[in-house]
């Protein structure tokens, strides 16, 4: 039987609460006893989150960052606001500028008007001078938030993994059918993957005020891994041997120029540009205590978590016998092909 949370009487509005990271944030907040409004363009996608709390504790509501009036309505009377909205590729009116630059300013202004605190989720690599529209608008969103509400807290996570992620699940699914997995730029870009539950706990801590506000925290997991190393770990977990094919950035850009027009946009030129840069916690963040350590969270690594949700991609699922030799081919083996 689930332990009933004590009502803190604090109301938290979570924009993007029905998404991958959002559902974990909502659960973390519910465990603490906060009252939660899950603000989403489609609140029907958040109905399942009502079971994360007590009766009436979690309430899905309709809001769209492109419509300022709906943002104000969602924030009215809230004690704290969390903005998780972000996209990896543009689609129709869901543009980088609308959601990651204009949206955060609208949320910050609404939070200021309501006298509420604010936690903004950005991304490592946010940079106003970046050639990547994703990274550039993330930085513009940060700047807007700090101009409007200097005491707001900003979290910059590296790549986030968990049961519903669109990274490891996508490549594991690809490995079921394809004998080859692409490594853009040779797979040398470095990442610091963070478990979604660890990130959610960090967000909840900012709502509780257990860490200093008005700072930019960079959130990474316990390991720094190249793209190639992450693919090798993933292949080991699903017990499949696949050829890891190096694709130069120039060729990747041309392929992405075509792929961006396909349903679901499996690869875009903007994503290729992002892969030119490492996505890890900076030395300055470490020196200044602006990392996951500030939250007192011991981060969990890939090899402890991936088997809990990628087992379905093994040849016989959970019934697949262990094969120590499974995984990505060694570079010497690739060169011999």
C-alpha cells in the first residue's frame, strides 16, 4: 500500500508535465505532498499521472506556451513553477523560438506576476552564439528567465535516460532490424548521461528550496562516455552484435537534409551540429559546486538502469540467455570487414 503524502499546501504548476521528464518530476513532487497542476497542450495525455498522488493532488490542465493568456491562467495562485518544455526538432508551429525562447519568458513573467518561484530546465551546451538553433534558443530562454526573474533556478542536464527515453530505446529498436548503427562524426562526442529519476529529484529539491536559488546547475551522471561507448553498452545490454559505422559530419549533414523531411524527422541538420560538441558538465560548474552533488544525490549509471527497460529488445526478450561476447564490434573487427 502506497504511503499517503502529507499535504504541504504548496501548489506547483509543471509545464510539460506529461512528457518523459515531466512524469518523473510530477511523481517526485507528489511524494513530497505538493499539489500539482500538470500544464499541457493536451491534458488528456496527463490523466494517468493522477494516480501518482492522493485524490485531487495531481490535476491536469490545458496550457500552451504560445498562448500567453493560458500561461497566466495556469500559474495563477501557484507557489512555484517548473518549466520542462523543450523540443529536439521543429514541427509546424512548434518551433525552437516559440517554445524555447519566447515560452520561458512568458512563464517567467507569469511566475513573477503570481509571486511564485521558478525552475527552468535548459540543457548543457546552451549558447547564444551556437550554430545550433536548439542550443541557441535554450540559451535565449535562460537569458529571458534571468532578466525577468533573477532568483529563478536553471538546470542544464546532459542527455537524460530512462524507460521512456527517445535515445536508447530508438537505437535499441534500430538494432533489432539493422546490422549497422551509425556513429556521426565517428562517435567521439562525449556525454554525461543522467538518469531521469535523479534529475526529477533535483527539480523537486529546487521546489523545496533545499539548494540555493538563482544559480545555473549542470546535471550529469557518474560517467563521461563517448557516443560510441554508449552504443557499445546498449548493445551489450540487448545482447546483439552490430557493426558501428563511422559517418563523417559532412556526409551526416547531407543525409540529415533529406531525413528531416521524413515522418518523425529521424535526423536533422541541427542535431548533427549539436553532435560536433561535447555534452558534459563543465569544470567551472564542478569548481563552484553547481552539479548534482549540490543536491546530495548519488547518480545512477547506465549499466545499472538500462537492463531494467531495454530487456525487451533482446533476441528472446527476458528469456534470452546471457552472451558475454554480445555488444558492439571492436574497432579491429570493424576494419577487417
